[in-house]
C-alpha cells in the first residue's frame, strides 16, 4: 500500500488555511578598510513578514492567538486582520504580521 500524500498548507496549524507567505529581511551593514575596499558585512535587525489566508470559518486570530508560519521566530506581532463574506462562497479570512527574532 502506498504511503499517504500530504496535500495543502503545512506551515500553519489552522485547518482552513489555504496559503501562507513568508519573507525575511534585514539591514546590511558594510565595513570598509582604510583604502575603501570591502572588509566585512553583517545583517542587523532581521525580521520576518508573513501573511496567512484561508476560508471556511471566522479568522482564527479573532478567536485565539495567531499562529505564525513555520520558520518565523521571536516576538510575533499581528498587524492586520481581515474577514470577508459573500453570498456565493465561504467566509474568507486573512491575517498578517511581523516576527522579530531578536525580541522576546
């Protein structure tokens, strides 16, 4: 018997999630030597921005604490929550926010 195949979003624990997007960014600081040539570089203040979308129930953020997608770490702050309803489709929801890995 073949092993079961997972289909769908596995980045978040919300059962009705349909998509999750994660981007990471940071400020690049470059150090040059006395002649102006490249010496070192470092990334400071890294952050993760995420967005999770789904259908079927009210937005899970409104019901309980938000679940960030896997890979997003640190202090999680949800900045946007949206719910929408139409007569011909399931209720839709979306939440987005930022993860600060250096914060507690």
